[in-house]
C-alpha cells in the first residue's frame, strides 16, 4: 500500500522545535507545501532556512495560536498564497507542572490558552477553506495524559482532555464536507517540552516499566501516523483519539512480559 500526500498544503503549529519541527521536515519530504506557524521568531527563522536549503516548499508565519487576531491573519496569508489548506496539524503546546494547590492561575490559563484555545482558533480559521474544498484533515495533538493524567499535571491533562472532546465534536460537525478530524496521544518522547531527556536513570527505568515497548518514542513515529491520517487511506477514520505511546499501561504491569522473556532465554 502506497501513501501519497504530495501536492497537499499543510499547516503545522508550533513548528519551530521538537515534534513540530520534525513533522514539518517529514511533510516537506513527502512533497507537500508546508506553512510553519511558530511564536518564537528565532526558531521560526532557523527551521524555515533549513527547510528551504533542503529544497522544501515552505512558508513561515510568526503566530501565537492563543491570539485570535494573529491566527486569523496567519490563515488569511495561507489562503492568499496557496489558495487552499488540506491538512491542519495543531501541534503547538505547553506543559505547566504543579499540583492544583500550587499552580498559579496564570499558568493554568496559559495551558488552556495554548493547548485548547489554540486548537479551537486554528480549526475555526481553517474550516471555511476546507468546506469550500469539500475535503480536509484536522489533526489535533492530545497526550497520553488525556487517557491517564499524571500527578502534578492537572492543567495539562485537563486542557488536552478538552482537545480530545473537541475533536469528536468537530468530526461530527465537519463530516458532511468530507473533512476528517482526529486526535493523537503521544507517549514519552524526549523534547524540550517533555523534559524526559534530563531525568535520572532510575526514573527512566520506572517510566519504561509502564510500556509494552520499553524505550523512548521518536518524533518520526508520530510523523508516520500523521502522514497516514492526512492521506486518502484514512478517509473513513474520524473522531478518534489514537494512542501512540508504545503500549503504556496496556496492562497493569507490562514489564512482566519482558521479565518472562528474559527468564525463558536463560
């Protein structure tokens, strides 16, 4: 089975770093035209330059997804330059830690502003273009915290749970126009946002013991999923929250399978 998305117009939010940057790189490699939305100018300039140097068809737009005026202007620019939008990837996100007793109201609001309001504003801006086309795909970054929230991460988990619920509503609202809407729930991928790259070996082992595949996830594995979801091969898949976490808590003690395998080899 071949997956061909060449020629599509794609917008990626939070494209300057981490998973967002890798998504932009992979979609460019698939022959799509990618618009990079990022609120940090230095990161935006750097990724745009790298992709253009590699021969990619890209456009760079400075945009804070929580600011409605900026979002409207960004999607107006996309429409003016490309005339259409086939895929919207709502990747931008923040993660503020702290128990409910400790977290500030400002950080709580920021979590919802970027993680939830940003998805809402970008989807709202993209929908008219996709409706006119009679086709499109909206892909929303949730998190494994949507499925099982983490201690001290209430604002992040709640904001991402709202994204999953919004995704289902959008799927129903946009189905008549042949627009698919799905959310994806990455697991443990070392990025600046996740902080996994800086944890101790002991903590890493604890985390890996929750996984059916005891290793870090890779941004390319997220990209593989989103390329499929952007294609005609996924035309009947909508309203889903797809767990891409390496089988986190697939059972209560997934490490027992690896222990059993090691015991059988000895």
